[in-house]
């Protein structure tokens, strides 16, 4: 039925062309149609294959869908072969050298894109075939091609992808010899890029291709693999993703310079934490839902979230220590030694009327303990003595002053109260200074973590400082 429709279509077109064209063209079409069958392979010897050349003309890289692993292109598949029944002498037909014959009226190879992801599988547009007087047939249908490709997102956005288009005959097998038409193409490219429109997201580094023979059901099939070596342009992701996240991490570091009594200290770090989570959600929308590999930028944001979460915990501890009171918390000797002596000395901190010492040997520590509490002795040496009321013991024994013992008792109670208040104030200042020490320690620690993890992640990117690494396509 299809052959009858094609035959009547050809008759209709020939009738129309007879009206609007010359008699020579009508006569030529009539002579070529005589004895021609579009089902017959165009070879004089049925034991020989039909030689078909394929030239892939790439016009545009439309989309790279990383999530669905699909690439969309605008390409022209240019097929050329020779049909021995479509030859004529131009001198006999008014010097006509070429004819445009509608699609479906001549033999056509059943070449398809094997890894097509298009809804209708073959998305090429049926166009006319151009026939030359020597029997050469040119068939170049354009189309929007979608094909599947295994996109590795490990080094996203500093990744490079190598994808291929696999072409081959669906049924002819060894009866069709498929070749790559790479004449007049530059080195490294087997696709024709004369009409190519550069893509804003990817650079096309190379388009190698090779020919491969495979066996299926005891039949040999020839397949053509056209590869595309793509490198992602990273400026967009660097300016819109990476640089803002680094600035957020730096602002989180500066949060440790804020005083603990400032109420915005924890608010700033929680805001930074949520901001980085937004960037991580943006990465999850691009990356495919797979557990085979994790994008390096997702690892970067994940580490940033962990560091920001730890910084929030550190800030909560700092605020808790800052507002501690001697009536509810008592500072131990080791805590006092580590956070009030050793760490301030190590962090090069200063405190008015205090001198921090380096870690002491055990013998020195025992000598100081024999003479009393070293810390208390040092603090007593630094503090100015408070005026004391001198009481003459002889007056106590003087019975001529009946209320003197009661007055002395009140004075002792008042002195004890002053000593307790002074000791309480000193302990409050110690807790606050301990919070300042932990704040300074957190500043240095998280600065090193953020810069260290950032440098480590970027150091592991293989394509960050190279333009075109060697990629094996075999």
C-alpha cells in the first residue's frame, strides 16, 4: 500500500512539473522512473554492499539535562550514496545535472540513532533528495535530536563530559557499508561545525569519531560513533554559587569577633547556615538522583553546613559560659589552668593586670603548690591591696569600752561581705574571660577549617587548572 501511494505521488509530482518545468526534465523523470523500484538496493551486484557515507553537521547544542541524562542537539544527517539506476547524460536532457526528488520515492538506507531519547525515536524531518547525473544521491534531513548519555557529575561544575551518538543500519547488516564522511574537516573534529552556534554553558573541545563492526544474530553490523567532548564553563557557577558561599563562610568567621553578650551573634550564624542550605538545594535540583557519585560542589556545601553547624554549637557554648555565675557553677583547677593561663598564652591574648605564663614543668608546679595556690598568689600580687581597718588587740581587752566588741564584730562581717563580693566579681570576670578565650580559639579553628576544606576540595578538582585533559573514548 505504501509503495502504491509513493508511486501515485511521484506521478502527481511529475504531472505538476510537466506543467511548470521543461520537457527535458519531464522526459528525464519519466525515463528514471521506468523500471525503478525503491525497495531494491542500488547495487548492480547483489553480493556487494551499498556504500553509504554519513556526515554529521552540528548546528546547535540546545540543552544538557544532567538530571535526566539527556542531551538535545540540532543536527543535519547528510547521507550520500550512488544509485546506478539514477544516472543520465546531461547532454541528452538539456544539460540538467541535478534533480530534486521527494522523500519516499527513492531507496533510502534505514540508518537510525541507536541511543535516541526522542519520543518518536527518529525526529528527522523528511526532505527532498538531490540526485546528480552520475548517480550520486544526497539526503540531508535536519532534526532536533535527543540522545541519552551517561553524564558524570562528580566534578560539577568543573566537569568535562564525553558523549557519543551511535548510528547504524537497523536491518541491512553487511549489505550496507557505512563510512564516516570527514573530508575537509580540521584535526580533532569529525563533525562539520561550519554552522555551529557556540553554547553559553559548554565549550565544544573536540568531536572525534570512529567506525566499529559488531555481530548480532550471526550478522555483522557497522556502527558509527560520533563523540562530543564538552567542557563546562564555570564563570556562572563561580560568581553565583561558590563566591557567595565563601563570603557567607567568612562572615560566619567574623561572627566570632562579636562580643558574646551581643544578641545577634547566634542569629548571624543561623542565617548563614540557612543560606548555605539554599545553595545545596540548588545543587540537588541539577544533579541526578543517584548514589553512584556526589558532585564536588555538593560536598563543598555539605562541609560548609557541617562547619557552620559546629560554629553555632560553639557560639552557644560561649554564650552559656559567659553568663555563668559563681553561685551556680564552680570553676575547677584544671579548667582554670587551661582556659585562664595556658590557652591565653598560646593565643597571644592579654588581660589587664594579668600576666600569662607558658606551661610549667611538674617540679615548678610542685614548688608553687608548696607555697600556696599559684594562681591566687599571682592574682593577689597583681591586685592593689584594699585599705584595711587595723584593730589594736589591746583595745579589745579594754573593758572601758563596752560596745567595742560589737563594733568589731560588725566590721568583721562587713569585711567578709566585701571579700565575698570581690571574690564573686573576680569569678564572674574569670567566666567571661574564659568565654572570650573559647571565642578566640573558635575564630582560629574555624578559619583554618573553612580555608583548609575549601583549598582541599579545589585541589582535588582535576579540570580546574587544565584546559583539555586527555580523555579516552575507546
